[in-house]
C-alpha cells in the first residue's frame, strides 16, 4: 500500500513515529488546562485525545519527560 503525503502527516501527527516535544507540549497544555493536582489515566487519555495524540504511543520515558519537562 502506498501512502499519500497527507496520510504520512497524520501518522506522524498522532505520534505513531514516536513522541516528540511537540506532542508532549500539546498533551501538557490539555492537562494543565484542567488545573488538577492529580492526573489519573482517564485524564491523561482524554488530554491525549484532545491533543490528537494516541496515548498508546507513549513509552515510560515519554511519560517521564512529560512530567519532568512539561508539567513542572
């Protein structure tokens, strides 16, 4: 199957090629908008969906970076 350029862009945008700082920043923005002290799995998954990033693409290293670099 050949991919159209827009398909490749959508794949990259959702984080299927790896989570980058721009993905982390978008998810962090959604999480911080809720102004919660504690974030549970449902909050995280909702923020990911709102940011257009598949939560299944996050590794533990990505989650650690999100917490350390974007949520503090």
